[in-house]
C-alpha cells in the first residue's frame, strides 16, 4: 500500500545500505542507498558523510514524488544486518581486505 498524504520525509523509517567502494588509486568512498526508494542513493568520503548526503537525497526524492502526485512507497519491515564484502586492492593481492556493508534503519 503506497502513501498519498503529504508528510515529512523523515516520518518514515527506511532501511539504509552503506557499502564501501574502493577505487583503483586506493581511495575509498561509501555508497548509501535506500532499497525501498528505487534510485535513491548518494555517496560520501566517510560513512557519516554518505549517510548525511543520503538524507538530503531522501528528502528530495519524497518531495519529487509528492510534487508529481506519485504514491510514496512504504518502508519494508526492518531486517537489520551486516553484510561482509570481499574487496580486492592491487597492493594486497595475496590477501584482499574484507570490508563490511552496513545496513541500518534511519530513525
């Protein structure tokens, strides 16, 4: 059931996924997304920056849906988890680092 009534974009608690993205030069960025809002994602140099940038994206995403009269998808039931991802870096080919993707609810 989608939501049609105007509401504050933070009135709903969506699950958030944050994962590291390691570039060829060794720098790391963090990609944050809300799976329940297709295409709603952002990034940052730190987990905190990615989360803050995603909050802006979430607000703008919901405002755009409301402006177009498109129903807002409701949050899926919360299933907190930590997913471990193996990331390969050229300088550590013998033993790639393991980096977590973080999943949590905004609230």
